[in-house]
């Protein structure tokens, strides 16, 4: 039964890993992660340093710090409010590489196609009248609200462009003496034009019929429902369960579901940052920090609790040796020595507490934030920060450290009976 289970999960994992679209989405969001971290820290510095109500600038001696607010706001706007544009460009580039066409051209096709179906005007209230200002790009169309539209349009544009480049009949042939880079530009001219024209025509058609831009439709009909479903307590626990199930057969579960998690985490973080930057209360419970700081702290399955249970209760020399080896890396979130060293992979005795502990961490952390015990997160937390430090950086409160300690304690209790049972298993 275990062999059949492993074979089935491995086949599913292989299908995910070989899916071009999922891999491009995952790598695109990895590509913007550095900018998201910088943008979120700019908001943090604005609140901690420059604010005259909550920051150091409220003290007369440090009032000059308020002058830095414009700088941090500019960084936040540039890094966070063009997130959809960055995703369109990076996805187009990665699709170009996958499809073996010019990466730069593919990236620009995706970008222009996305912008062509996005709003290019804003309504401004002047007194009692509302005036429409044209030839501007509203942040609402290119920030987190436009993420899923950028993703879907990039998939369509890049695939359409790629297939059109294979049609010899529409290529503009240049004489042999023309430099290759110029000849390639003319070869791609018709595919570029047709791709942009078709996508723009579809977008304009939908806007004419519905009175709404396609970006707004995708946001309301795709992005919001997905966020509401996946970022509920049940959705987060199920997502955690799926990741841990794949870990159980030796597949990196976190990376496998990254193409699903990353867009939702980025959108939620951007929402919280925008609200905090506007002086309002953040609203999104689930962000990437919740996954990093609580659900996978010390590695998937909260394996530091397993290490502690082994060091306290295990009589097996092999377990104790691996636990000692995995203790230091585990503090920084690296638990491969434990997963593959004990092993946990394909080990029915340890898989039960491994999966249950991860799901328990998801439930406890969600309750801690949703109940108001912890503040909402608006700071992107780099992976690899040590235990407790990552909690304080992400949530800015000692309570986050306390929640980590509670999760470690509960998971220690979960692992203990299984560690004791392993003492009776023949080595």
C-alpha cells in the first residue's frame, strides 16, 4: 500500500514539476521577492522612524526623521505598486526561455499586452464634480489587484507569440547580408503585432459589452474568490497537508505548491502594506510570513520539536546522532538532515506526527492572528532567519515569539509518543 501511495504521489509531483506554466509562475514570484522585501521594509521604516505619531520622529530631538518619509514612500510605491508589471515582464522572459524564442521580445509582448487591456485613466473628484484624467496608469491596475490578470495575460500572450513565430508564412524575410539581430526583429514583427492586436481587441470587446476592464473582471471573478477560499483556516490547513504529503515521499512540498501560494501571499502582503501605509488597519491574516514564521518554522513539520523529543526520550543512537546533526540547521529552517536522515520520508511511524504537527501549527498561528493576539503582518520576511528572530521581524512583537514557543511545545507533545514507540522498533 505504501509503495502504491508513493508511486501515485511521485507521479503527481512529476506532473507539477514538468508543467511549464506552474514553473514559470513559481520562478516569476521568486524573481520579485527581493523587491517585495525592500518595499515592505520601506513601509516598516516609515512607521518606525518617520511617523510623527508612532515612530521615533515623534520625539523633538529626532523630528528630522520625518523628512525621510518621502524617500521610503517612493521606494514602497516603486517596489509594491507595479508588482503586476514586474510579473508580466518576468513571466514573459521566462516563457521566452522555455519556448526558445527571444526572451526580451517575449517579455515586452507580455508587458504591452497586459497594459493594453488595463485602465489608462482615473476619476478625480474636484469639488462636487468628477473629472476623468486620461493617459495615466492607476496603481490599482498594476499593483497586487492586477496580479492574476498579469499572470493570465502573460500566459496567453507568450504562448500566442511563440506559436506565431513558428508560422513561416508570416515571417518577413530579409536578405542574407542583413545582420542576424535585425533580421530576427523583422521575423518577429508580425507575431508581435498579431498577438498584441488580438489580446487588445478581446479586452476592448469585453469592455464594450460589460462596461468593465478585463483586469477588473479577473480580479473580482478569479483573484478574490481564490483568496477567500485558500486563505481560510480550512484552506490553509489543506494547503499545509498537501505540502507535507509530498514531503512524505521525498518531494519538496513547499516548492511544489509555491505556484499556488506565491500569488496569494504577494497579493495579501501588498494589501496589508497599502493599508498600513495609508494609516489604516491591515486585514489579511495569511501572508508569506505566516507560512515561513509559523507553519514551516524550523522546517516543514516543525521538526525542531521532533529533535527535542529525540534528545529527551530517544534511546536509539542513530536517532540521537541525526538529531544532534540537525539541531543547528533546524534553528534556521533547514530540516533536510532530519527528513532524509532519520528518515521521515517513507517512515509511517514518523509521518503521522510530521503531518499533524504542520497542520497544528497552521491552525494555531491562524487563530493567534485572527483573534487579534498577534498584529497583522506587513513585512516580508526572508527565508533563513533564525527562530524567534524571524517572528519578531515579521510581526514586530514578542507575542510572535511566544506563539512560536507554544507551537514548539504542542508539537513536542505530538512527537513524543512516536519517538518512544521508535525505541521499540528494531534498529
